[in-house]
C-alpha cells in the first residue's frame, strides 16, 4: 500500500535537481583540476625565473665615497 504517490511534475522537479547537483559536482572537479594545473604551471615558471637569475650576473654596485663630510666653520 502506497502512502504517497509522486506526481509527474514532482518527478520532473527531482530530475532537474539531480541534474543540477551532478553539474555542480562535475564543475567542482573541473575547477579543482584547473587550479592544480595553474599551480603546477606557476611553480614551473618560478623555477624557470630562478634558473634565469642564476645565469645572469648582478649589476655592479655603484661606487661609494668613503670620505667624511667636512665640518663647517661656524
């Protein structure tokens, strides 16, 4: 004996909600994988920048004067 029957519009509503749920789950996986790929690409770019910095010498520092400033006669 059935206590309640599901109507046609109720089944349609359930089907739409299930489809929305699955689209959210699939979308979450896509976003997570894209984020992992972006993070890996960023790490590769950072390593490449570090390697490029090692190959190029740093600029020479500007010469500094070691003279003391003269005291003004007051």
